[in-house]
C-alpha cells in the first residue's frame, strides 16, 4: 500500500466523512490499491460494475458516448473524489466511462466486501445515502444548466464549478490546473468547442480570466458567477 494513512485520508472523503473511526477502519481493511497510466480507460460504459474507486492522486475524466461516437464529459475528478459507486451498490452495468487524465493512483473496494460491511452496520447505509443524495442534486443542477442557461451562462457555471472542485487559491486568484482539451471543457459546459472558445476568449478580453495550455486562472470569480444566467 502507498504512503497514505488511509483512515485519515478516508475521513477527508465526502462519502466517508460522517463515519466514525471504527467504521472507517473496517472499510480500509478491504481496500486494494490500483494504478493507471495517463490515457488508460479504467472502465467502460456498460461494463459490469463490481467495485468502486477512490482517487489517491491524479485526475479522472467521466464521460458518456453517444451512438454516433460523440463524447460528453460529465465531470473531472481529483484526489479524494470517488466514482463507480452506483454500479457497486445496485449491481447494474456502468453508466459511464472513466479515463485517466494523468497517472492515477486509486484504492478500490469490491462490491461483495462492501455489502458485507453495510449489512453488519446499517447506520453506514444512511450516512452514505446522504452523500449520494447530494450528488443527485448536483446532477440536477447540471441538467438545469443545459436546459435553461445561455451558452455564456453554461461556460461561466462550468468555470465556477471547476474552480470549486479543482481550483487552488493563490492570493486573489483561483488557478485551475488541468489535463483537458477545449473539447473536454465544451463537453462539460454542453456547448460546441467553438462556442466555448469564443466565450472564454471574451472573458479573457474582459480581464476575468487568464488562459494557459494547462491551466485557467480566474481573476474575478464573483463577476464570472454573475454571468450564470
């Protein structure tokens, strides 16, 4: 196992943050570490889901593919995020594809082992349910964004959300370090690549952001949030 102190690490993961020491220790005992190279597909949509993943380091892109081969990015996950939990809980096939955006280290938990612990500790089920409900509300917000916001609003919300999820505060700036293409960003925002590029260039011209190859710097997050309409 890696140098991570897993009980302390798990306490900072939203899925387990409400659990007590004994509950977390039970979970860490069934973890297995796995590593994935940049560009590696961790699992495919429609694969049978037998485990879920917690990111120790690196970034993972979650995508869905249309019948004509187009890719829609649902989100980008980082250290302490988790994915694959729905299939692990309900036993159904994967609803999306997970791809390593960088070299990634994870711990995985097997479905049968996890179910055994949950059956012995019913209160853990309720604690997990609260976290999954929060995720469902976030998904509803994403659908709302695609349905009702303008293209500028979608891009502004995407930047604001990524600042919360991936951003590092440096003085008055928020730096989003990433391994994504413009198309990845556009997929998350629900726009074309050309539209996404136009909007962020407008934001840059207005002094709201700075753009580099592997990072976007938010100079005025509050003003960007005002564009979410």
